[in-house]
């Protein structure tokens, strides 16, 4: 995650406190954790404090300067007085009809021939989505699994990578199931998603109908979508997490969430992570169950286990579950079982495997993680650095260092790559 993205996350927390909405979000989280259902969320969503907070949050986002199909940006919303902006949003929620979504295509990875479609709602619809997000997020956060890290408050790519390395090195799970879901965002079933929202305790029928309208908003030049969540919408990452949260809990039910006769102590590490070592040791030694755990960042996820046979079974079981339960297919070319002692596995821009490094006291081989930036990501870094090296001739070093950090590249990495193998 870039320095700028981290700063935006922290800013959102500060804004919630500033606009006196943090306490409401905390209450929603606590009540959701206790299993409460929510039937009148529109009244919270349309509170002036929530609308002010939503406006502040989208104003700080670079995307607010991008126009939708109505050609308007945040500059147009800035013309409204505080009272008029609140009144306009509240009126929209009485009978919400989204405007058409602007469709653009951006390069996918390093291959210029591959494009990824984005749907850009109008700035007003983005404000509406932000209002909804700020109320739904704490409710859903209470129901999301700990092994999900993508697009969630106080979680990042670094946390996901750290959990992957913990599974590989400390838990000795050296077989990984890599599964790539084909066109995930384009194939989400709307009906299934709305049922999942209902199951999470969000029982406000008017709000669910508004979310349904957001999903079915017309895409300019294409028409009304019957499936999928538009990438580019503010609420889309949350909706995608709701869809795949069911997968997280299903995988956890195969091992981590299985009840034991004895209630083993649960304690927290210094970093806040929870340890259930006693329970897992009992499951390993007292049952024939497959050891399984997972790490997910958005639609990119890995399943870890301790043997090749278990990995093969998990691969086919997960493929079948995704098809039957969520109506999603996997990519046969990109999905596979990997022995981490022999091959690298890619995750969030890194290549990782385990290599032998000494012995444990009883003579068992000790394995540690070996990781590198993957080639595609390294090519992106080098391409950005060539441009930045040119710019450094015209700017002060301090200013260029801020630019490098906002791009997620430290000055140390810049010096290392430039002095080694940067292409001419």
C-alpha cells in the first residue's frame, strides 16, 4: 500500500471523529457483533453528520476530480452551501435513481493489449455511495473473517503478506492452493449478493432496493447490467468482500472453527493478533481433519495446508463450492497447487517460497521464507523510476523524495535499482 493510501485511511478516521460520527459507527459495529439486525438504516445514512463526513472523504480522493457522464466533478459540489448539499442528498434518498455510469478501460498489468473496464459513477452518485458505505462498513466489519485483508479499515497488503509468511514459516504449511476466479467483478450474481447482505443483518428493505439500483445502474453506451459489481464505484470493494466473506467462513469451518471438547485458552500477541495454538494442536493430534487456513485480499486468495494430498482435495472442493454456491468459475491456467519447497507462489506483487535453513532441536529441517518482487512489478517500478530520474533534474531532492514515497517507492530502493540493473 502506498504512503498516500495509508494517509487517506488515517484521514478518514480523523474525519469521522471530527464530524461526530465515530461513536455511531462504533455502536453499529458493537451491535452487529452481538447479532442485532438493522431495519432503519436510511435514517442514519441521511444524518447531516454522515453527509458532511461523506463529502469530506470523497473531496480528498483524487477520483473526485474525474467527471462522470454528467461532466461534473467535486468542483461543482463545492458550489453548494452546507445546507443545500445536505438537503440535496436527503432528497435523493427519498427516491433514488442513479445516473448512468461512465465506462472507461485502463491497462491491465504490463500488457497494453489487455484492458480492465472501470465504471465511473457521477460525482453525486459517488457521494450517495460514500454515505451508504460509512454506515454499512462497521456492520459488515463485525461479520467479516480475520483472514480477509483487502479494502478494510486498519488492514493493508502488508498485513496480508505477513500472514502468508507466518503460514509458510511458523505454521509450516508448505502446500498452497492458488485459485484465480475468472472475471470475478463482472460475474457477481446480484440476487445472491442482496441475500448475503440480508443474512448479515441488514434488513432495511429500502436500503437494499437502493443498493440493487446501484448495481443495475445503466452503463453508458452498453446498457443495464444483469450481473457484476462495477469496478470504480466507491461501494464496490465492500460488496465484493460481502460476496467472498462466505468463502472465508466456509474455509474456516473446515479446520479453524471446528469445535473441540475442551475450551482452549485464546490469547493475543503483542501485535494484537489472536493465538489459538492450543486448539490447533489438539485438532492436529486428536483428529484426521485436513489442516487448512486461508489469506484473502479482495479476489486474490491463497489456501494453505500441510500435504499435497490435502491440497488437491481442497483445490477441487473449493472449485466446486465456488461454482455451486456463488456461480463463479476458476481459471484453469492460473489456478494450481504449489509445493512451496520447490516452486514460487505469487501474491500481491511478490514471489515467495521456503528454503531449508538449519535444524530444529529434534533434527527436523527448519524452513524460512524466501521472497522477491515479482518480475511484472519490478518492471513497473523501473518504468516509474526512469520518469522520476528525469524529473529529479528539475526539482529539489526533498520534493522528489515525497513523490517517490507517494508512489510506494522509498529512496533507498530507488538508489539500489538505479545503481544496479536499470535499463538505459
